[in-house]
C-alpha cells in the first residue's frame, strides 16, 4: 500500500523532523487557498485492531493547524498550542488516504482559535479544536516589580 500513487497535487512534506519521520511519511498539497496535509495509513499508524491510532489523528491535527497558520499569515504568526481537543467521529484503516485541513477563526494579538478536519474519501473522521498562544512578543525585555 505504501507504493500507491499520490493524489494529484500532493508531494512529500518539505520540512521533515525526527518526530515527523516516525509518524510519517507525511504529504502536503499547496495548490489551493490553504495547505492540505495527508498521510497514507500504514501498519505502524494503527492499533491492534487495525484502525488508525487516535494519537496520530491528534498529532496530524496539531501539525496541520500550526503549519497552516505559519504559511497563511504574513508575517507568520508564531503559535504555541495551549489546548487541543479532538473528537473522533469515524475511523480509518491501513491503505486509507487521510487528509487534514485547518480553518482559522481568529488570530489575534494574544490568542488564536482554529479547527482541523480530518477526512477519508471526503468523510470527516475527526475534528480538532485548538487554542494557541500567539508568541509574537516573547523576546521583549521584561521588568520585575522592583524596576530592574
């Protein structure tokens, strides 16, 4: 199954890391108004019953939300995940093509709010809702209460 052709517009994810190498391979499509991330479900993504592990769904949501914000904001909003809640609506199994899309509701000065929808064959199997802290001012000098 890992040799199945990629859907049109998808390519290998361009920013690998040791963690992403463990949960991947990940793919991206940058042809539309917002990036789409995807993974072909392989044996190492699944639990003993042969269905995708919920931890993969949550991780893919977090990655999708963070990268979508970074790639669609100018300048990119540096976000730190404060809360991520995932509802598991369906499931997927080995061989399925799992796609993730983010929908940002608001990116403000201090907080950002977004959802991520994970689909297989156009059917939503999970939705994650996230709150992020916007870290734009994290390098500013802070003073203590005594003026130092």
